[in-house]
C-alpha cells in the first residue's frame, strides 16, 4: 500500500532557544557646549542674512534715487503725448458742438416741414369736405 505523504504545517514553531534581549542604546544627549555652539551658529546665520538684506535694500534705493527723471527721454515723450491727446479731444469737442448746432438746425427744419405738411393736409381735407357737402 502506498504510504501517505506527511503534510507540512504552515505554522511556524517558536524557536527552542529564547532570543536574548538586545541592550538598549544610550540616548544621545546634547551637551551644554554643543547647544552653545548651535546657538552661536544660528545667531551668525541670522546676522549675516540681515546684513545681506540690508545692503541689498540700500543698493536698490540708491539705484532708484540715482535716476534723473526730468532728463529722461520718456518724460519728454509722455508730455508730448499728453499735449497731442489734449489737442485731439479739444478738436472732437468743437466738432461735437458743431454737429449739435447742425442737428438743432435740422430738427427746426423738420419741425417746420412737418407743421407745413399738417396745415396743407388740413386745408386739403377741409376743401374736399366742403365740396362734397354741396
């Protein structure tokens, strides 16, 4: 008869010998000298950063104040452009006033023509009405 194969269990058996506890590592404690050194390092970094930013700001203000705005060609160009725009708007205002006056004259003529046509039509209607009554 054939022999049965032994099934292997998937369970892991605990080791027979107990594992020795590993010794705890000593906690790294920062000494007073190291804390003082770190503090001095940060004070130096912050000091140099402040000095660099202060000098950079001073340099920018010197560069900006050094510009001579009155002598720049852009100032002349801007003033010339303002003058040209002022002239253009003044001409447009005059033309608008002229157009307004012409528009008023056209309205007056239209009103006179309308009044004349109404009276002419009224005369025509009254003359035809009188002839038909006879």
